[in-house]
């Protein structure tokens, strides 16, 4: 399993972004994983996952509330998504 350890911005992905979001998207270029977390995965280990970060036109962001089943992070706000499944 290979991990991306530095942010990369694909210029075509910036097309159509709301203007307010462009500076944030451009700031991703060159950000290193070690600057964001102390738990950078070791190559060959870990679990692939994905989240949906849905931005609206007027500074709206979609966030869900996790189930309140007394598990880890129960009831906390989160982005929709999770572990990548074989059928994804």
C-alpha cells in the first residue's frame, strides 16, 4: 500500500470551485503529511479510506453526526465516508 505523503493540486480540479475556496485548495500543494498528523502511516501498512468533503456555493460544508452507539467517536460531527470497501 503506497501513501501520498505530500499534497498535490491538479489544476483542472480547481476549475469550478467557489472563489472563497480557491485559496484553501491552492494551499494544499506541497503540504506534508507529517505537518498534519503525528501518525503518518508506514508504507505497506494501514487502511485506505475516503471521505466526501462537499462544499456549497456560500461557505456551506456538509457534515454528518456519527451514530450514538457508544463506540469510538460516538455522536461526533464527521465528514461522510470511511474505509474503502472492495466494491468502491
